[in-house]
C-alpha cells in the first residue's frame, strides 16, 4: 500500500516555508491506519522490545497501537506540566519552535529495551530529546520508528547509531 496517498500535504503551515505532512487523513481511514501500524510492526520485528515510548501528541497515535500490536507497554513522553508524578524534563528546538518534554521517573526500568515511536522525523529534536529522557532513566533505545521521515532535515544524524525506520520518505 502506498501510504503517501493517505497523507495530506499543507504548504506554509504552521508558518511560511514549512510543508506540513498531515497524518489526520491517514488516521481517519481505518484500513490505512491499521495497515500502517501492521507495517511498522513488521519493520521492527527483528528488535527485542520491552516497552515503546512516544512523544506527545502524535507519537501517541503511532506508539500506543504499535505497543498493543506487539503486546508491550507504552510510556507517554509529554510536554512539560502534564504529568502528575515526579518527572525529568529536557528542552529542545523543533522545525517550527521550541518545547520541553517530560517523562515520569519510574516509567522505564534500568536495562529495559525501548523503541521510540512517532509520526514524523524532521530535525530530530523531538526524538533526540526522547532518547535523552529514556537514557537518563537507564533505558536502552533499540530503535526509532516513524510513519514519515523528512530526509532533507537529516534528523537521523542526531540519533548517532540508533536504528531509524520509516514507512515513507519525503524529500521536501
Ligand atoms: O524532528 P522534529 O523537528 O523534532 O519534529 C518532529 C516532531 O514535530 C511534531 O510534533 P509537535 O512538536 O509539532 O507536536 P504535536 O505532536 O503535539 O503536534 C511531530 O509529531 C514530531 O514529534
Ligand atoms: N513538516 C512537518 N510536517 C508535520 N509535522 C512536522 N513536525 C515537524 N515538522 C513537520
């Protein structure tokens, strides 16, 4: 299945010069959504995964169903101020702004193998920050899985030797 047909591209959102890849058109199509998660599951099948971590908000709609499909737990990595228990936090830049991500200090056990999942890899700031949070808790990041990779932004360079997997590549 060519998932590209299910992604809507919006020029100049949320600011001029950004070509926004809108996954809501894929999410509302039950067949395409299910197949996308099934294909991600196949892409990560060689990895030993104890838990999936996904950054708010779009990382939830990819990471949580993937965790369910694999029969592993899901850890939400949230924007600052949302999690109720003790957290660690890291600030970062993204393609169109700045933010801070947080995770509960007991979300990951030291030594657990963690797959990070999100809808899209752009500059890699979100995922590098997620990797930092997981590693601060003692987790080992065994891979990062996405629906979409914006290859020109070279986000995977921020991830050093972490394996990066994506269903779709965009050149712009
Ligand atoms: O590789 P990067 O340059 O970090 O960009 C990618 C991130 O940007 C988007 O999230 P956003 O922060 O817009 O939040 P949202 O999921 O709440 O829309 C997207 O869902 C990724 O998480
Ligand atoms: N171009 C883009 N489209 C959709 N989400 C994004 N997050 C960061 N860059 C993005």
